[in-house]
C-alpha cells in the first residue's frame, strides 16, 4: 500500500465509494433476487451449519457474523444480551469482540443448555466474559435477571431463539427497551417470511405470516424510537435478518 492510499483524503474517498456502492445495492433487483435465491438454497443444504467461531459451532451465515462484529466494534457495548445459545459460537463471537475492546459481558439465554455445550462454553478462554441463563427468554424471572444486569450499561441485543411471531414479539417487549441510543436490537431469521412459497418448515412452528419479521413489523408500529437500519442489509444482501437490524435512534 502506498503512502497516498493511507492519507485522510484517500480514506474518505474509500468510505464515500463504499457508501455509494452499498446505496446502489438497495436498487439492484437482479443482485437482490440472486441473493435471496442463494439463501434459500443454502438453508435447504444447511450451509450455515458449516462454520464455527474460535472452535465452537455457530449456526449463522458468515455475512451475519461479519455484521455482528462490525456492530459490536461500532457500539462498544458494556453488555450484550443474546437469546438462543445452541453450541455457543455466537456468544463466543460476542465475548471475543468484548475481549478485544477490553470490557463488557455477554449474557446468553436458552431454554435448554445441553450439558456438553455448557461445559464447552464454560471451559472456553472467553468464558470469563460470559454468563449463561437457562430458561425461557420470556420468563419473567429470566427477564428480571437480565434487566438487573443491564442497569446503567450500554446494551446491545441479539434475538435468535424461538422464531414464532408471538415469542419474538414478547422478546422485543422484554429486551429492546434495554438497548441504548445508537445501539441495536438485531432480530435474526426474519428471512422466514421471504422464503419461496410452498417452503415447509419441518418440525418447526414458524412459517410465512408467523415469524420474526412479522413480529418486527408489528412491534415497530408502536416504537418510533427504533428504525430499521437498511444500510446493513443492503451491504450484506445475503443475511438471515432482513428488516431485522433495528437501531435505536432516541
């Protein structure tokens, strides 16, 4: 890299070019359609099950993992609240970013933390930045514990547990209020609403018309303090969270 490429003018030119490119993606119907088709095929093939973060399986699209680290680095939260733990890759990602920032804690909530996953998470090098709560994310006792942890802290929320409309709506009501101005509540798997007609979710209670995106749309009607940050979705294109990057503006 030359000296000129590192000057403030060159950096701003790069950022300006990137903003323009992302804005153009918003209207690129061909590219967006291709991305949605690819995402549907990826789900059918369990593509998102292929990845891990620092040794723990992470059931996320790699693009969404990139978005998570960008958001954490930008927000610099004191607390990250995550619903849905599974194998622990996502909470490990969050904890590792907080470790780089030099402060903060992750609280992970799951209705069923299986013993082998708990052991792996609690023995991980990032374990000192993680607290685990077992129970329903909308149980009043769990919600009260999280609110106590969040008091006075700059907070970021990731919702990725039960994906039915009613459950996600209840999670938004329980946790989005903890989000600090300028921070985010990210609602994953909103793409359920965008899957091709006729797609069947085997052994799952969610579907078109009953999923995280419908919950987000309903919740936002009464919460003008949040808005959908389309720039993140426009940048990623392949994401499990279309309309799910909710930024608190006031």
